[in-house]
């Protein structure tokens, strides 16, 4: 019952947030920031749907016995919800500065997280359904590289912005 209540409340919160954003930002928010918040909402919504499905005992037993599925769930929560929320919040309250380096880093990070999650789900499907997709481990390495490069771009963007601020 609590899982369904949580899902229902999340739906009501989403509707409230949507109307609040439209009223407080009539011209919209920056495109990269908008994508961060969309990904946070999608990740949290996916997590809640997975929680609802985990109530089914047979499904729960299958999914939690495969390590890639458990890792995908943890990455969904830690990368998709917590990390992106903190990043989005830092940009929203102007702790971090946006520029072309930062925007590139944001899009690359979102791509890396999506690729990482997709490949982990594919690996979990390999174990559950018995099919094999070749080179998923290489794809996971590429996703990790994308996320590393994106964080470097975010850092370079912040340093460049700080240097420009000092010169003024």
C-alpha cells in the first residue's frame, strides 16, 4: 500500500511542480538545465515504477538475483536522481556557472548516464532471458569515459568562468 501511495503522491507533486515552473519561469529555463531536471524526473519516476513492480514476489526474486540489474538500479538512484539533482540544484541557485564548456559537459554527462543505464539493463536481460549481446563491457567502459570527460568539461567551464571573473 505504501508503494502505491508513494507513486500517487509523486504524480501529484509532478503536476504541482509543472505548474509552478510555468508560473515562475514564463520564458522557460535554460535548455541544458531543463534536460537535467527532465532526467531527474524520469529517473525518479522509473525508480517508483520499479518499486511498484518489485511488490510482485516472483519478479522481485528474479531481478534481485542478477547483479547487473541491482547495479543498474543503484546507478539509477545515485547517478540519475541524486547526482543530477545536485547538479541541477547547483545551477538553479547559481552556485555553478553555465557556459559553452559546461553545456557540453552536461549533455555529455546525460549521454553517458543514459548509455550506462541502457547497457546495464541489457546485461541484466542477458542473464534473465538467456541472450547475449557482445561487447556490453566495452560499451560500459565508453560510458564511463564519457562521464569522466563530461566532469572534466564541467570543471574546465567553472575554472574558465572563475578566471574571467577575476580578470573583471
